[in-house]
């Protein structure tokens, strides 16, 4: 006899969200238990080796024969100490000079209009 349920436990024709109003109730967390404990314990174990890892990166940055190894070590140290740099992006020939969350409502509306009017870049396969 065939199984009356489909993958996910839903009967044929039944959708996961028949109301179409979103998956979570207002005011309720989609992840009430937080991060799985196994992930947290792996992170804790990895963090125990932070100083050793920084020492290795520092040593590689100073004495490695390969310039690419030195560069990768330096980038790893800087990104962990200062965070990754903000990536600039360009629309219609102009670079954005503020973060999106720093734009006023008028600036954001202008930005959205420029973005909508910008032509997408062609990839090498489309040219």
C-alpha cells in the first residue's frame, strides 16, 4: 500500500502554509531553543585555539617564503582584528558613499530609482 503522506508529512495537495500569511506567529521566535548545543560546543572548542592560531598566522606573515601565504595570513589577522572592509559598489557610474542604513528617506528613494534604471552588467557568456 502506498504511503498516504508526502515528504515533510503533508498529504497530497496540502501545502506547508495553507493560509499564505507567513510561517511564524507574531511575537513568537522561529527558533525558540536558540543555537543547537552541539554547534555552540564546537565554537567554544575552536575559540580555545584562538591565540595559537593568531601566533601561527603572525609567524606565517613574517617568515613564509610564498608571498601569497604572507598576504593571506596578513588579511586573516586584519579581518579578525578589525573586521572585513566594506565593499564599495557602483550604480550608473557613481560609487555609493554611505551605508544604506545611513541614507535619508529622500536619498534612499533616489538610490532605489537609480538602481531600478541601472542596466545589469553583461557576463562574459552573454557578450
